[in-house]
C-alpha cells in the first residue's frame, strides 16, 4: 500500500516537474508546479511529517503558487512565451549532460550512504505534533523570530519595489508611465 | 512494505536536477523562478527523508524555515519582475543584461 502510494506520487511529481521546466506557457508551468508540490506534500506525510505535508499544501500551493499565477496573468506573458527561445542548443545539451552526471553522482552517493540502513518503522515520537512544537518554540525560538522579521522585511521590500514609480521631476510624465490609461 | 528512505532521496536528487536544468536553460524569468522553487522543494524532501532516517525532528523544523524563506523570496522576486516589466516590457532574461558584465 505504502509502496503503491509512493510510486504513484513520485511519478506524478517527476512528470509534473518536467512539465514545469519544459512547457512554453508560464501559466501551465505554474499549474504543473501545483501538482509537483502537492505530490511532494503527500510524500512528506508518507515520511511521517504530516504537519509539514499540510503546511506544504497550504503555504506553497495555496499562497506562493497563487502569487506566481497572479503575476503571470497580471503581466500577460503569453506573447512573450510564444516567441521561440533563441538558440541555445549547445546550452541545452550541456545542461542535460550535467544533469545526468549530477543524478548519477548523487544517486550513487545517496544509495551507498543509505541503502544498507534499515528503515525503522515510524515511531509515534517522530510524528507527534506536540513535541514538534516544543522543539520549534524551545531550541529554535530565535531562528523562528528571525524568520518572522525576514517575512516582514520581504513584504515591505516587495511593496516598495513593485510600487508604481512616482512621476520623477524632469521626466516626461506621460511617456515614463507605460501602464497609464490608454 | 516500508519504502526505503533512499528511494525518496534519489527522487529528491532527480527533482533537484530537473530544477537546476530548468534554471540554467530557460530564459523566461517566471519559469526560472519556478525551477528554483522546484529545487527548494526537492531539498525539503531530502531534509524530511533524513529526518525520518535518523529519527530526528530537526530536519522537519528546518523545512519550516525553508518554506518561510521561499515565501519571502517569491514575494521579493515577483515584485522585481513586476518592476522590470514596467521598465523594459519584457522578462526575457537574455534581453535584460543591464547588470551583466
């Protein structure tokens, strides 16, 4: 049963990851990323981290990907996507070769490091949300607070960067604002 | 049957490579960003896998921080793309080379 779930969702994650990378249309790439992230969330739950799995679906697919979709549709990139990707056959070839080499190296290394290790059955302690919270708000309280500040800074930065620029003095006010009413 | 953790780790390595290849070969800024998210996600899978193997909760806690940093990164990056598009009318990263060499 566990094996079946693993195979299904691993294959789903792999195929949708390939679609993310290979598809021309950014909207479809983004929607495919939802499938990848959801499948990985299921794998998290299989690995005995149900909280992380739920969080993955909530935060990643619920918030981050929606943000991506929002920007893709806001910028209306269809025209850009339709234009052929210029040249780059050599680049793609070498990227593919490098990818294969990396998979081979890390695959062998990970396999050798962990294949002998017998995977113990899940312990209730690893899945327990209460002790997870105790750890998070105990030993990791400072990083937790720092992450909170980081998010605040990111929100402010995003707002400032994406804000429509004030019509600067000395510039042509009409032409400097391409998003203006037409 | 318990699925061995090494299978998860190899899957994570493959996903990471798919993301890397995408980030290196694509030109559309959004797609490169999606590839980076893919890479972060595969690292999360590795962390949770080792957390399971070593029966240590630290990996899961680090994943929580990675999620938060990914959210911050997405917010700032997408804001940059919006600003970029407003100025240059493109997010084709081959045509945005203002700060390249």
